[in-house]
C-alpha cells in the first residue's frame, strides 16, 4: 500500500471511529470525501501552523458541515490545533470538536456551517474580500494577498437557493481565486438524488460563467490533487465535480442509510479489516511524519512570504503602512460624524442612514456593503466609494442583485474575511428572505449591519406584500442580535455607535417617511430604552421609531385632559434588557399603566406589560392606500389612541 493510500485509509478509519465512539455523526461523506480533502490539505492549502489568524492564509469552508468528523481528523493530522483528546471528545459537551464546525470554537475553522448552502455563500464573500484587499495593497513583485478560498460542498448544498444565488454572482464577478469542491455522490437523506434533482450541474455552472472540471474517479488521490492544481490557474471561479461513493468501503456503501449512521462496533471492525488495517486506533507515525512534510512546506512558504513582505515594506512604505492600518483598523467616534444642523432636519431614517454610511465608508477602509438591487430606495449607496466589479475590485459598493438570501450569507463571509463590520440592505418586509444568514451572523457574533428600510405600513400604496407586520418580532426573537428602530437622526447616530461597539450583528428598521426631530438633548439613548419626556403618574408610553413622535403628540393631548403621561423611547429592546435592574425599574415603574405604541405585532413588548396595560399594535396585514388613510385604518391616530388610553385610565 503506497503512503498516500495509507493516509486516506487511516483518515477514513479515524473519521468512522470517532463517529462510532460518539455514537452520533455522519459516516457517509466523512469517509467518501477523504481523497478530495486529503489532496487539498496535503498539497494546496496554505496556512500558518502557528497563527490561525494569519491574514494572507488560504480560507477553507466546509459548507457541508456534517462532514465535521473528517474535518477534525484532517486538522489533527496536519497539526492544526485539534488534539487526539479533542477527537476522542467528538460531539461531547464542551469539546473543541462539536457536531458541526463552529467559528471561534475550533482553531482554523473559518465559519460555522451546517445549514446547507450557507457555507458556499460565505466562501463567495471571502473570495470577494480577498480581491478587495489584493486590489488595494498588492504591488508589482509583491502580491502579499494572493490566497485562495476553497469550499467543500455536497449535493444538498447545491440544491439550496442560497448557493445558487451566490454562485451566480461569483460567476458574474469572475472570482478566480474561488474553488468549489463538489462531492457528487448522488445520494441525499431521502435516497437517490434523481428523485428530486436531475439537472446537469456542469452545464448550469458553465452558464453561470464558471470553469468546470470533472473527476470521474474521485477515489484517486492523484486525480483529486491534479484537478485542484488545474483549478488554481483558472481565470474565473472553478467548480470541481468529484464523483464519489457515499460510505466508501463500508457495509452501506452507496446507500442513503449511511448518511447519518455511526458504524456499530462489529461493523467498524469489519471496516478496519476491509481496509487492511485491523489494528488501527490512531494515526501511525509513518502517516504523521509524511503529512508533517506539508506543515514544513507551509512554514517554508510562510518564510518566503515574510521575506517578500520585508521587501514590500522597503519598496512601498506608504502602501505597507496603509495595509497595516487596514488590518488593524480602529474604532471611530460615530457621534461626531454629522454636523449638528443635520440632526435637526426632518429626514427619513433611510436618508439619514445614507449620510452616515457615506462618512463611515470614507473613514473606515474595511467598511463595505451593498443592496439587493434597491440602492435608490434604501439609500445604502455611496457614489464616491465606487462600484465593486471584476474591473474595479477597489469599489466598496457591492451590487448583490435580487439575491437577498445570498446577500446576507455573502456578507457573513465578507465580515469573516475582513474581520470587521460590513453592511447590506433591503426592505424590512424582505428580511424574511434573509433570516438564515442573520441567524448565522448572530451565532458567529459577526458585526454585520442589516439595514432594512420601509419599516412599517406607512410605505403606503405598495400594499400588504411590502408592509412589514411580523418582521420586527421575528428579528427581536433571534438571540445575540441587536434590533434598532430609531426615532430620529440623533437616535440613529447613537444606534450606529452601539452597532459598531458590539461584536455582534445589528438590524436597523428605517423609515421611508420623514421623522420629526424629537430626541435632541435626550439622555441614556445608549441604554436602549429611556425616559424621553413627561411626568410619571397615570400612564407611561413605550414606543419606538416613527411612533415615538406620535406618542409625544398623544401625551400632549392627554396632558390637556388632565392625565399625567410619560413617554419613553426604545430604540433597542435587547440593549435595554441588559441594563441594571434599578435602571430598568426607573424607566418602567412609577405610573399606574403602561402603553406600548408600535406598528408591529411584536409580542416581546408584553414582558414590560401587566394585565392592566395596553399594546397598540398592528395585528393584520395591510392594504394599498396612502399613509393618512392607513393611519386611520390601523387606528394610529392621536384621537384613537388618546381615547383608548382614557378608557384604560377610567378602568382603575
């Protein structure tokens, strides 16, 4: 048995063994895909063994995250931070080897993966980030950023719409450093792939402007490594279609049964015998030593890179200074971005956000983003920043096209690559298309800013399909996500400050209609919820966004009728909930009743209310009409809300 085949067999047995030991996992592709990923890690994957954060490294994303047993086995074999003990604790509580790869949990894991297709779009984002940095800082004879992005995926990943959206954009952008390793075993959980999908993947990707390479026998290490080497010379993104066999060599070879099935002790013994390694328990010294050659090669390559970088420092000192500033970018004082006179203008929060974005993109080199074909409507476009494209990779405005799902997942990849905040934007009603990547942003604590305009029924004549009702509630339910709904430009600036201060994603609900300036001089905005005006006594009104102005008008009317009323603005419920108990009591307690006014049906407000309180919200889909008629339709008028509050007070 030659040494490469011995490595492959030991990797198969290690993957199968740790799954069987855990009595949980996905044996099928973890043994079927071994030659593909062994070839990648042995011959092509550049990393710094001593620094998993080394910026010029290649990126690898395991989009089919259920193949984690093989991933961890490779990380162990190639001395990449996973110990023998970690393998023994596969899928155990608190281990560094969880069931699916988790970012920041395991060294050299570039992204949390599991929801199929998300990793493909993450990889597209990383590849975009690589071109952006390379275009800015590479110099003649000094390509300091020349890395590849590799992504392993399976049949399931490529059935997901998010992967198709992302791959379509990648082909348009000619991301030549992106290589998709497609494990085509033609099996899904339900059975043969043909029962649900008979498309010609090769022709489909060619139509999307991808380079296509086919490997008919992907059980051959040499076939796999040659294909990857060939892909690295392409002028556009490459998909390598590896024809593999799920559960290769096991009793369930070629069957859907092996997808998520651990081998029994008896079946594992038989598997070891079939692979001519009956006594296998751990990687042999011969295999370890052989694979360590790749580690040494990476160290040599790293030393060459460092020498090139020293020359770069000498020949391009200013560019080098800019690069080091770029990767070590510092925070800026967001509250000083705009002149005070702008804060007093009656602007929609989408327009005010556009002004803030302009300043941020000018002052933060890494801050990039774009929209899903809605730049004129969402105001998330900065003309001076340039449009990113194949011919202008220094541009900072990304045109994602009408691909909301991929846009969110690509921004996750961008944030992972650039190690900082990025943004994307669409209408709030369309946030539903993006919930999976938003959830992954929150799970990975990535500072992605989701800018959602047209935040309520006040969008008007476009009707119920475009009028968000339940979206605020959906977003606020996601753990580790700050949802901001600012009342005016001043509050919006404070929300941006908060968003850029936290290592977590943010969702902004922004208006199309103009907002009155109502919070200048207010204190405690940065606490997420605060007393804006009025006197405690009969009623405390809690509100957010454009309804804060309405709440102030209602309070004024109530005061004239002898009812003591206090108004509180809640730009971010999540941040308010993290404040001290004494502070929260100072805001919420002291009046006989509390009333929430918000154009949503978000039940999370009820945690602040009791049986004697009131929620004035929206519990039905809208209609096509102008803003004034819709206010009457939903009961969001001063007279109607004042009447409801008076009736509430009388009940006491």
